[in-house]
C-alpha cells in the first residue's frame, strides 16, 4: 500500500505539521485531524495545494500528488475583496 507524507504549513505562525495519508484517503480525514489537533474550526481555514483550494472529498491520487513531503498550505479564510474594485469601477 502506497502512502504519501503530506505536510501542512500554517501561514500565521510558521509551524509545520507532518501527516501520513493513504493515496486513496479523502483529505477530509487530514483536515479533521489537523483542525482537532490545533483546536480550530475547519470552516474558518482554507487548505491549498499548488495554490488551488482542496476539496475535502479529494484524495492525493485525485490531485496527482507526486511524492512524500508535498506541501499543503493552510490559510485563514478571508471575506470580501470587492470594495476597492467596485469603487474604482463605480459599481458600489
């Protein structure tokens, strides 16, 4: 059985946490374990691989993770972002 070592990096405090996940396991397992360990709500953070948001139903095989040590970035969810664009376009 092939496994992939997936590293999650939290951007706000520069910590790295390594997890092992089977290539056929959904990322929801990894996300749940990470959030439980950090005592955070999974709805307030976003998990990205190669700059693209992970779907918790995806597996490492689905996104073609290649090797041990592939990195998943964890970022705080941000709302908004339209205000300055809308004002510049006189849409607001």
